[in-house]
C-alpha cells in the first residue's frame, strides 16, 4: 500500500511517499513559493538522483500536480502511475476540541473544519487549500486528516482552561489546545521503547525545538500539559514567535503606536522570538556562529531561549511528580547542543544531568542518541522526530478500518525491532565520517 502525505503551508507543500508493505520511504520533497512567483520543487528519492526544478505554481492544485508528475517521472520518479497511491494523509494544524483523533476527510469533516478557521487563521486556510487541491487531483483516493491538536485532547481542564470569563470558553472556545501533537505522539512512543517501559507507565518531558517550538508533559503516556496555547504563539521562545508575553504589552503597544490588532499579531508571529531579540537572525545556526564569535545579541538570544525551556522543564517536572526521561527533538532539539546545554544547566538537583561531551557530539538526524550524564536519575535522549510516519500509519489504519485513538492502538514503530531503513542507511554514512556516534546511540533494553 503506497501512501502520500502532504503538509501544506500558505506558500509551500512538503510531501513524502511511503510503501507501507515494504515499510520504506520512496521519496520526499517540497514545492516552495506557491502563488508568489519563482516556484520550484526539490525532490529526493531512493536510488534516484536528487532533483530540483523551477516550475511556476500559482495555486496548490498546480503544486500537487507537479508533485505527482515528479513522482511518476521515468527518470526521478518512484511509482509507475498515480493509481498506485491508495491513501493521502494531510497534516491539519488546528482541530479545536472537535477532533480528538485522525479522521477520513468527507464533506461533513470539511464543513466542521471550516468552522474552526478563526481559531487558526494563519494555518487552517492553508490546510484547507491543500486538501481541496489534493482531492481535485486525486478524487478517487481516501484522504485522511491527522490533527496537530488531537494528541493533547487528554489534557485535564486544570491544564487547558485559562483564568478568563467562563463565557469566553463557552461562546468563543478560548482554551489551551497545544500543537506539534504528531511529533509528541511519535516521541512519547519511541521513548517508552528506549526505556523498556509500558508507554502508559511512562512520564516524559518532550521539547520539540524548531522554528516553531513547544514542550509537552506526558503523564502515563498521555499529554498532560503543553506550552503552546489557543494558538502557536504561547510558550517557548521561537524563531519568529514571541512565546509567553504579558498581554498588557499588546495594549501598551496599540496605545503607543496606533498599530491595529492584525499588525500586532504579525509582529508577534513573524518578527519576534530570536529574530526580534537579534534583529537579524531567526535560524539558530546563524545565531550559533555569531555567538561563537562573541556577538552579544546572539549570546543573549541563546540565553533567553535556553532559560525559557529550562523554566518549562522545571514546571513540568513539578506537575508530573516523577520523570522517566527528557527528550529533545525537531531541528534545533536534534542538532543544537548549545540549546540543550543551556536548557539543562543547573537541573542537577532535579536529577537531570547531561554528559557534556556526549551532548556536544550529538548532532545526527539518523539515530536516537543517549546524552544522559553520570548520576542522572532521568534519562536524556535526542530523538529525530517522524511526523510523516505517524501520518502514514494513521492513513493506512483509517483506510483498513483498524485505526483507533493512541490509547487503544499499537503503532508499528513501537516495536523493539523497528527500523527506519532510510535513516539506517544514512547512519552508516554518518558513522563513516563520525565513528564516535556509535558510543552515544541509545540502546533498547
């Protein structure tokens, strides 16, 4: 069974095509600059040369047509024709409290999802465009929605309710929803495998640190609290998002500058975070280079980000009472030793100790790494996330009629002998260049 997964943004479509029977990634890629000119596709496939091509895509429909044309191309493609695709999985950002599980996309689903647009005006419209475009190109294939917010539907009211007038929740659905749920699900299940524990007997803190960043307290295998709120702006310091902020700042800036609510929203989403602190960098790699040269604003950005993560780790430790593991994942979490160091420095009294040398070496997206230090009561892992695999398996299970919420469903990647073939091949190449990685690969008991 071949499954196509799509992650549609306002001007991009990321994709992956997966052979479920062989448990193998066939190809991945992205179409960028949709609708704004200068569109292009970048495509990487098993046993095929990497492929890049400029191709104007005024709409998402044209972009998805380009993806399918590339996937079936005689030179760089990986399938003979579109009929091989038996399901399409879509990443959907905000399902509100209406969707606690992945779902087949039908007319009723689309009508309900459209009602939630005002909860995520920056994300849900793009998701809808992607679904409608894909259904236009592949009308006879089941389309499945995988919600970023679904994982967090197990949070208790004490975690998700805000201390605001009750009618705000009752009439306008103002509450904490949380995001990055697909990544958190994957990491929670994989961490339990590494711990050798039943997932529903595991307490874990997971830090998903990328351009967007959030942290999740997992109690007995289920989401208990998370840093992002009604929108993805709340919580950690991010690439361009502010994270936690006194709401009074918004009113102060409106009064002082005359900015409209939409202008303030743009500032907090697009011009804040580490970009706002430094004035020029949102990419942590640029900040790391500048910090190594002693740039004061780069150093400050690192310190603020690390401190915010540390505060959340401490608060979630208190909320959980006992923690089995701390996990770093996503782009910065997987490749940012300095961020991990700053986030864990001084947590020894909580029993969280990293090995400084192992942490410095832990830069690999093809293996699960153990950077736990001597005497640490809490295991500290670096785990490459795999949202696409969750999307693929959910789509397969929905089509086959075997899907259920994660508390009643055992994922393929929860097996002790699970292997990501593409990452295993990549790890061989990594080890040839960095043989020391073998000493920090996490071992399954």
